[in-house]
C-alpha cells in the first residue's frame, strides 16, 4: 500500500509540476506578447516604413498618451500648442481613416470640456488671445459629434473676440495684461479660429463685418510691424510706446524672432482656408504671403536650409538653427505653393528647409520614435520676470525637444509634401 501511495505521490507531483511548467510557459507567452500589440511587425513602436507625418504623429501619441499632455502639461489645461498637433491628427484621420487619430482628438474635447460646456482652466476675463487657438479643435469636434457642450464652449470663445481689448486703430491686444500691445503670435492664435467660426456659424452682414475685421488685423500688422528694409516683421508693437522693450519713436520691439514670424505665416495661410473666395481681402493676404516668403528665403541658411532663432543675426554669439520657426516657414511656403498662392518655384526653398529639418534636427530612437530637437520652449515680452526682447534674451530661453509648437508644424508640412 505504501509503495502504491508513494507512486501516486510521485505521479501527482509530476502532474502538478508539469501544470506549473505549463502555467509558467503561458504566463511568459502572455508577457512576451504584450509588446507585440504595441509594436509593428518590424518590432518598432513607430514603424519606419510610414511617411514622416504619421511617424511624428505616432511618436507624439507615444510621448503624450493623452492629447492634453502635448504641452508637457501635468494635468488637463486649456492651452494652445495641443491644437497644432491635433490639426495634424485631423488631417491624418481624413487621409488614412485610422480611428486612433480621431480618438486622440476626441479625447481632448472629452477631457477639457465639461458636460455643461465649461472649458477647464479657461478664464474669459483674462482676454488672452492665445486661448482661442484650441477652439479649432472644438470646431472640428462639433462638426463631427454635434455635442451641445462643444457648441456652448465655442460660443464662450467667440464672446472673447467681442470683448477683446483693441488698439485705437482696432488691432487686438495680445492679452488684457499687455495693454496696447500687438504681437505677431496673436494673429495665429486668434484669426484662423475667428474665420472658421464665422464660416460655420455667421451669415449675411454679420459675416461680412467679421471677415472685414479679420483682414484688417493683417493690414494693421503689415502697416505697423513690417520693417521695409529687410521685409521681416518685428515680434511686437506697443501703440502706447510705454514698454521698456518698445522703441520710443516707433513702439516696435528690437528683434526679429523666428517663431513670431513663423506664427504670422501660418496665420495667413490658414485663414485663407475659410475666407470667402470673393472677399477683396484675399488678394491682399496672398500678396503679404509673397513678400513674407521672399524675406524669409533671404534669411534661410544656404548650407543647412534652416532658420535661426533671431533671424537676421546668424553669426552672432549664441544664435542657433531653431526647429519651430524652420518648420513653420516650410509649412507656410509649401502649403502656399500647393494652394496656388505662391509660384511653384518657391517649393525649392521649402524643400531645402524640410530636408534640412530631417537631416539636422530629427533623431530616431531605436524603437522608431521620432524626435524634433532644438525647439525654443517659449519667448515673450514684458511680464515678470521682465523680458526685454534683447538678442541675449531670445538666445538664452530654454531649448527642448518635441515641443508641439515644432512637431505640429512639422506634421502639417510633411502632409503638404506627401500630397
């Protein structure tokens, strides 16, 4: 009996052992299969056989799993860089039909807009024109999903335009805390949204009045911020001439900051998507794009194809080839060529810039994730601590990789080249 029992025990241990072995083997298989779901057949998180537009978009989604994180945010915050990357996601969804791109955009709206239409962290009374840019995401989501909460949020943002303080001439102040100041950045932050909203929701005489107002913003900037000698536009203008950074005679800031010019170019080319074909202001804006592009090309580095943080001082100590401005210039020019605003000959400069970005500013990790390097994190004027607009100020601001203000325009420029 003991002999039989012992045999049974040995058999039981063997069966149990093999079961444990199988369980371990299955567990190992499960663990091993996890990355397979996250990676492509090539074993890369971001497949290298895709076009640059998708490679950068998927890299952004890998870095920032939720769209509200795109501005390196630690919690959901209403800010402007997310919208530029999400513009790329929208176009990629239209192009590829891949649901993951739409879901990424939709999640942004779901997280930032409450059920009763309030915008998280947004304060209308600050009259900060930067806050209008992400309204472009809501215009897209409302068109797709028709959710009442998006309409309410859009109406709130449109109210800001009605109350936004203006210069005596009628240009929007950049923020309520920056009185009488017009910044090039503000044209991009506010005008594409203002034009798109008007196209979608306003009719008749009210629409005409709005379109006239939008075109006037560009006319005013050309009049007040353009340097006729170089063809470049200064970062900002203080109508009151009271700011320490402002020239006491002209009110202009002292330097040509690359990204400020980049914002302005994107503003013009994106506004034309929604400005009626028969509006008399279209021809003027197209003429501004032409003179703008001529000036930008003059300051393009002949060797690398890139542009500098301070555009007209490439050899000055500390200046560097900056990614966000370079991507914005390339996007503005290639889109203008594709739309017929610029002659095809301008594609040469755009392509040289685009190739320069890929060669000099893009790195690819072993897992396929794409990085855009040498992005100026932020630059402004005034405030606390006080930003004086000096050359030294611009070249000493933080430089980082994968800023949405660079990756977004790179995705958009890539899409234009891929057409």
